[in-house]
């Protein structure tokens, strides 16, 4: 459920898309397990509430059904995201390297850029450094023109290469699929938290809640002893 078909998944995008940056993704499965408080929270039978403090679903079955629906939606979204990522292959993680060596205007060791935005920022930074050196008398006019010309020419080449590949990713629908998966993950996490907070009034409700938790945690790859979980939860049930 929480791992994509190609074994990768991503937490919500903030400032920069993880896929475009080529950063290692954070596993949604682990995030779901820890952010909901883990199995220990299953024994807490406090009344469930939503974010605004209003009562949650009117019945246990409503809450369990909502969790199942959220799981299914997340699975559908992750399948679509994984399918697009698989089709893109290595194109999903573009990398452009600057010229290296002693004569490089960038660094002796080639620098790697994964987004045009990051490269643009570095080009601007180097322009400012060159201007500062020239203005401070540390660089003569011919040297200034050589350095500035190389940075501009090489940077232009890198920007064109990265933007071309970013356009392919944009056209694939990957970003939209990733955003939808992030939204579905947030909903699934909230729905599962509601299950964890359910107050059980009967042994049937305890068993239904336990079955839901076991199902979710199996999808997380966590092994649970069902009998032990039911015993733990039923010990807090108000019914003898």
C-alpha cells in the first residue's frame, strides 16, 4: 500500500520536488507507522476527534470504512505515480556536471546539478564573485572576460540540458501524480489515526478495530500477533 511498485515513495513536496532533485525519498510506510504513534496507541480508547474538535464518524463502522477507502485511494495514487516513474526511468533524475580540472571556472572536482533552478542560483553566485574580484583589482580585464564568458557559455549549455529534461518530466504527469499521492497519504494517515483513537464498546468492535490495524500494519511490513492485539484491546473494553 505505502510503497510504490518500484520500491520508492516520497513524502510531500515542499520547496523543491524530491524527484527533480534526485534526492533519496522518505518511506511513507515508516512515516505512517511512527506519526500515528505505533501499535501501542491501539490500546488507547479515547473518543475519536477530528482536527477542529468535532466528533468523528458516528459509528465504529464509519471510521473503519473511511480508513479502508483512504487506503484504497492511496494505493491507486501510488500505482499511477510508480507507473509514470517506471516509464521515465533514469530521466526522472537528471544530472548535469560542470567541467572539472585545474582550469575549470567552477571547481577542480566537477559539480553536479539536478535542477535548472539550482544551476541558475550557482551561475548568479559566480557572476557576483567574478564581479567582486574584478572590482577589487584582483582580476584584470582579459581574465574577467574569460571567466565570465566561460561561466555564461557553460551555464547556458547546462540550463538548456536540464530544462529539456524537466519539460519531459512535466509532460509525463509525474508531478501531478506525486501531488495526488501526497494528498492521499495525508488522508490515509488521518483516517488511520481516527481508527487508533476509536473507543470500543463491544468485543465485536474490538475485533473489527484490531482487524483494521492488523491489515494496515501488514501492508507496512510489520508483523503483529492478532490474538495478543485483540487481548490487549479487549482488556480495555467496557463490556465484560
